[in-house]
């Protein structure tokens, strides 16, 4: 999605009309309990007056990404179809809790296991035009394998698609509470996924602070835990002969946004 440029003066004028108050500052920024100042709007001036480099502007395209976690494949299929027609171009698929933890299906999330399930979910959708964020917990390696098989069955090259496999062993432990087959295997599978994804557009890791955010952590604690889990994941993968540069090139961060940030 592309948005037209609006001068800051025009934006402030519009805000003033909406709130009907001459004193704008109390509405445009506030100080958090941690001592951080959060503004309602950030511009190039907040970067010291230097605009973003052109190569960053060209690559920073907004996507409309919708989360799906319904337990019915048929319902999710219909929802995806309606959202694509409405302009959605990225799908966030959260697997059933049982898949994420290697247990029995729980009815909490998408029961997406095996090629028939992928076919039922994505059949007839223009998947080559979509981006995917997979949330499959400790089973990211196995779920990735079935999705790759599905794509190849449809003559699509997974390396040419925008896919994040959602690997985050420590974050998954914080959210789901267990490493069903042990931490060593979880990191070993993440390293294999990294090796397989070394070429192409696919990314491997999605380090998320959501488990700590949902548990009620304040902003400083949330960010500290996120950085600590990333650092330990780096250490574990480097010990498995993965290069820090390769890890960094295949990762993304996910930080919940609410009224406090």
C-alpha cells in the first residue's frame, strides 16, 4: 500500500480541527512510566533531519497482513478469499496449539498438518502473489517441509516467495511452555532451516516479544527479554556452525503495538 505525502503543517491543522483545542502538545506526546517519550507522529526530523535512504524507501512497502487462527480449514479458506478481495496481500497462519507443542489437536488454531490440509486451505487462491508468516511453534521445521512440498506440487519455487518460517525456539518455550523433543533438537532444526533458506527470499526467524507482552511485562522488561532470547538463540546457532551474518539476514522482529508504544 502506498500513502500520499502530507506536510506536517497540514497534519497538525487536521488534528486541531478534530480535537477542537489550540493546545496540541498534550495530545501529540506523552511520557511513559519507564521515562520514555512516545509521540503520536514521527517524521524525518526525528532522524536528525536526514530522510530515509532511497533504497530503504523503495523496500519498505506496507503489506496488509491478516492473522488466521480459526479451527475450521473451510472457514479460514473463506476468510482468506474475502480478505484477498479486500486488498490483503499477506497471511499470518497460526497453527493449532497441538501442532505448535507436538500434542493432540486442541481446536485452538489452524489444524494445518499434511498436504491435504494445505490444499483445502489455499486451493484456488493466488498464493504466488502472497506473503506468508507461519506460526507453528517448535514444529516450524516440519510445517515448513509440508508447505514446501505443497508449493512444489503446484510448480512454485518456495525460494522465490516471501515466507517467514517463524522459528523462535526460546519465544516458543515462553509462550507454549515446553520443548517436546528437547532444546538441542529445536536449535538443530532451526539451523537446518537456516541452511536450506540461505538462497532466495524466505526468512527463518521471527523473534517476538508477544509472550512477554501478553504476560503483562512493562516495555523495558519486554524489550530486555526479547533481546536476551535473540542473543541466546544466536549463541546456540553459532555453536552449530551458523554464521551470525547468515542468521541476521534471515530474521525479523515482532513487537506488539498498543496505546503505550
